[in-house]
């Protein structure tokens, strides 16, 4: 579990969750929820790990920039943001900014 803040100072928590499946690989995936609201979970099933230990280790090393980037993707999927970018929202139809590979 890793706590972080978005650009507006709101607290968020990223953590791994185990999928109940007979599959033995990639059972752990990323979830994010607002701090203090664990019932408002947003899942990102495309981010997966083999074990809980590898999930915890990866989350511990993720930068706040990376966590915010993934948060914006989740908020856009939920319809809470439009045209999300690491620097904030954009108007519908706007060209998205490129993210530097050296950012964060």
C-alpha cells in the first residue's frame, strides 16, 4: 500500500488486490481509492503482478508522478475527468501533451 497526493492535495492510496481465479500468474492487480474512503475503489486490471511481494515492492518504488498518471487514467475512465494529463484535465478534443520519458 502506498499513499500519495494529487495536484490538488487530495490524498489517495494505491494497493495491490488479488483476483480470485484458478490462474496462477498475474493474479495481483492495482487498485486506487481516495484516502479514508476504501469503499470507493477504482481498479486498474492492466497493471498486474505475479505475487503480493512483487506488487508491494513495485508500489514502494513507484514515483508520485507515475501514481498520479495512473490516477488520472482511472478518473477519466470513471467520467470524473475529461482528457486527463499528468498536469491536470484538458478540454474535450484537445490534443494531449506528450510525457517526457525522463519525467518523475
